[in-house]
C-alpha cells in the first residue's frame, strides 16, 4: 500500500519536474515548481515527517514562489530556445548511475534495524519524554539536543537576509541614488 | 532483484534528483537553473526523509503508549532547518540574478560570456 | 487588484487569522507539529498578503523597515543570549537545565525562548526579503517611467529647436 502511494506521488513529481523543464515561459515554470513543492510536502507527510511537510508547504510552495515571481517581473519572460544538450544529459545519467550503485548499499527502505535507527534516535525519543518533557521529539531535538546546529542555521538565515539587502535592498535613499547615477554613467 | 525492490524509493528519488541536476548544468537561463536547483534540493530532502522512515512507524510525536514505533526524528530536524536555509540562499541567488539583469540586460549565461569577452577584448585593445 | 472588493474583504478576514494561526504554531510546537521556523514563515506570509493586496507603501507603513531590521538581529540575539545566560548560570552553552531549579521546567523555558528567537528572525527575514524584491520592482518601474518621460521631453525640445 505504501509502495503505491509513494510511487504515485513520485511519478507526479517527475511529471511536474519534466513539464517545468520543458516550458519556455518562465511564469509557468515557477508555478509548476510551486506545485512540485506542494506534492513533495504530501510525500513528506506520507513518510511520517509532519514538521518537514509543514515547512515545505509554507516555505517551498509559498515564500519561494513569491520571490521567484518578483524576480520574473524584472527579467525577460521567456527563455532562449535550446535543444537537448548531449554532454550534460550524459553527465546526469552517469551521476545517476553512480548514485544508484552507491544507494544499493543502503539498508532496505523502512527497515527498523537499520543503523541510523539504533544509535542516537532511541536516546532522543526516550530522553525527550524523561529529560525534556516535550512530546514533539522534533522540537526537543531541534531546540535542545541540537541547539548549536539550529543557532548556526538561524545565523545563516540572518546572513542571507543581510546579503540580499546589500545586493538589492536599496539600503538608504542616498546610496541607491549614487548607484543609479554610476549606472547611468556606465550606460552613457 | 529483491534488494532493488526493497530500495525502490531511493532509486525513484535519484531519478528526480538527476532531472534537477540536468536543469542546473544544461540550461543557460539563470531562473531555470535556480528552479532546477530547487528540484535537486527537494529531492535530496526526500532521500534523507526516506532513510528516516520505519515501516509501520508513526510521526515522532510521543503518544505515551510504549509500544508505538516512531520514525527517526533526526533526519526531520536536519531537513526542517535545511528547507528554511534553502529558501534564504535561493533568495540571494534571485537577488544576484536581478543585479545581473540590470548590468547585462540578459540572464542567458552564453550571452553574458560573450558580453564579457567583448569587454575584455576592448580593454586589451585600449591597453596595447 | 487593490480595487477588487472581494480580495480586500477576504484579505482583511484572513490576515488576523493567519497571524493567530502563526502564534498557535509557534507556541504549540512542543506538543504538535510546528515551531519557530514554520510560525515565522506563516507570520511573514500575513504581512506579504497585506502588502500585495493593499499596496507596498501601506505594507511598509504597517511594518517599518527599521523595526524589521531590529527583528532580524533581535531573534539571533535572543537565541545566543539564552546560551550565554545558561553559561552565566554555571552550565554549558545552551544547557537549559540551569534556567530553573527543576530541569524539566528549565528545558521548557529554554525551548520556548529559543523557538521565539528563531520565529522572530525567520519572520523578519522573510518580510525583509519580500520588501527587498518588491521594492526593486517598483523602483525599476519608476526609473523606466522617468527615463521614458525624460526621453519624450528631450524629443520635444529637439523638435522645438528644429522649428
């Protein structure tokens, strides 16, 4: 049963991805990429990752589509026509083959005795109840057991925002005006 | 063959991953590259989440019943933060695309390389 | 879009609901799916909806850029500050047990503070990103309009000179 649901969702994802890549108009592509994120969120839900599904639906299908649409209003609406590139296709096929060989060494899908389920995860699940008292294990691992990691990720988000504001933020009125005048000089 | 069937999820995810990878390296349009990168990224997330799945398990939210089997929460935490970081870095990418469009008036990478080569040739001609 | 009564009314109903839902996700994250990252994004989505429906200027008025920058930095500061506080109280960095006499209460307090910091940073960052992109769009449109206007003025002046 699980196989049918997962395989159907992944087939949907592949269909959306191919259709997005074949599109010439960038608008349709961006909307399809939002749909991709939404279906991916459903797949995460089926795979028991409720928090991840929640985030993917809010971030992937929401915010990143909005940002892509804002970008589209400033760039040409259509892509230059391309034929299928042989060398990249060959490279992608080879990489896929190598990855498949590597993946075939992994434990069976869903096996409860796989190494990753037997080392730290049981401690997290037991400790979350006894030492932290938070029922949602993901929250207790995120904020308490792996607090350093989350602090690092928050700083990355912070840095990315500063970078975007420096690149296109128009930090102050005076600075953007000087930027414009130099651009005009360059163009003239 | 049994092992292939037992790992079907990983193989399907790798196909998705390679679709995104092809878009990143084959397409000249930068917005399309970013979308390809997003597909690639989401597929990697799927690979991680697949590894955390336990058959007949449930979401890692404690029910108080000791016989419940939970899926592994660790990949969920890693991917949860990775998604938010991913959108922040994607935004930096789009910001750079906007600046490139304003400077070169195109976002096709071959055209940009041509423009840069012309610029270089012109400046070399001036120097000699 | 700003003149469409349906969108305006629906947005007015939706925006407070979204904010309330974001707060629920933020503070119920201990017990169900949710937490700072998701809550921040949903909270930011309410402001983004406000700005798309009622216009960028009104959106900026509701959530000023300076306040937003303060939020971006303050979230990280709360997170790091919690860690430093546990160090001052004699434990390791981010060991919330030190925050209270009862270790479990300390963990609860620590997780609440840290998740709040994450939520604040993520919400402020998402709003900042949206305003940066949307601001660029209106900025470029204005620039193009001014350039076109200058061009027509120059052509008119040329025409007058030729006469």
